[in-house]
């Protein structure tokens, strides 16, 4: 059964723009993901308290018949192709891909929590997600409404990158 999937992508090491665009391309060109659409690219400050460079972020949405576990395997494989290592929690990375939501699937499996447990509070997720899929929901609440509930200073930290 086909469901709408949303991925959040972030990169801040070793030519982050190239890694981010590579991740977007890999998802968009995957035959198991149809009707793919990517958001604009945004620059944001890192979260989590670890000193590191700013991030470039985007969201990709698509339709798929893949399961949650197949999607996390796909995301981890693309990260690995881009040299992702996991040394410091919330540390700098070449590419990070999170599965934000898969239709109305709820998963408490530690390998893939759905919907993503912090997506509803992160401006760097909600701004690009609401741009590319304004009617998407988390727990029955529109992503655009969740974005609008964020504090002004949180939204002010999300800057669209002009690629021209």
C-alpha cells in the first residue's frame, strides 16, 4: 500500500552542499520512491550543544510501498555512500537523513521511531517540510500549523540558501 514518506536531510562537513544535493538526488532518483519533491535548501545553526559549523537542510517527500525498515536502510545506505560516521551524538556530519513520517504509521521500534519524535519542534525540519508538502500532518496536526507555533526566534534562524 502506497504511503507518503518525508525525509529530512542535513549536512555540515566536507562540502555540505555537494553531500546534501547528492542525498536529494539519490532519494529523488530511487525507483521505489515516486512523485518525489524536494524543498529549497536552508542554512541553520546546529542543535545539541556540540560546537560545529552551520548546517544545510532540506526535506524530500515521495510516495512509496517500502516499509519503515526498508526506508531507514535506504537512508543509512545513502549516508554511508557520503562518508557518514557516527562518533559524537548530534555531532558534525557529511550527511544525515532521517525518516520523519511514513503516512500514518506509528513505530516505537528504537531503530526507527515514527513519526520522528522531535520533528514537531524543529524549525529546520518544519520550514522546508511545510514548503514542499503544506498539507502533511504529524499526529493529525498540519506541519504548517506546527511551524507557525514555533517561536519567532526559532524561525528567524532558518535561512533559505540562494543557489543562483
